[in-house]
C-alpha cells in the first residue's frame, strides 16, 4: 500500500506539469480568468506530490529501513527540487502570458 505513494506522487507530479502546458496551449481559446484555477490546481498537485514523498520517507523511518532511505534520499531530494522548480517556472510563464490578457 505504501508503494502507491510513489505512484501517486509521480502521477500528481505529471499533472502539476501538464496543467500549465495545457493552459498555455489554450491561450487563445480559454477564458482569461480560467488560468488562475489551472495554476492553483497545478501548484496543489505539486504540493500533494511532495507530501506523498514525505509520507513515504516517514514510512521507511517507521519500519527502520535505513538502507532504503540511504539509497533513495539523494535522488528523491533532487527530483523534488526539479518538480518544484519546473512547476513554478511553468506557472510563472502562464502568469506572464495571461497578465496582459486579463488587464484588457
């Protein structure tokens, strides 16, 4: 069951990246106010994804699987940072693109 936290984290991370891309691809078609909702959903998916990783690491600590923690902690920290940075950049681009459109 705890292995599903990793799968859920991966799926939510992909959703966090997909929503701003969909938002930017539909720049001409969408209502200019919908980008806020999609950006909030994207950032929320990113946060939940990172939370799942924290819960999984807590599970490893609870069962005292120190070798798994030592093997994966570096990679998890790197991937978490990449997920967060890319999500912020994509949503920042959406903010810049839609900022002028909503001001009109």
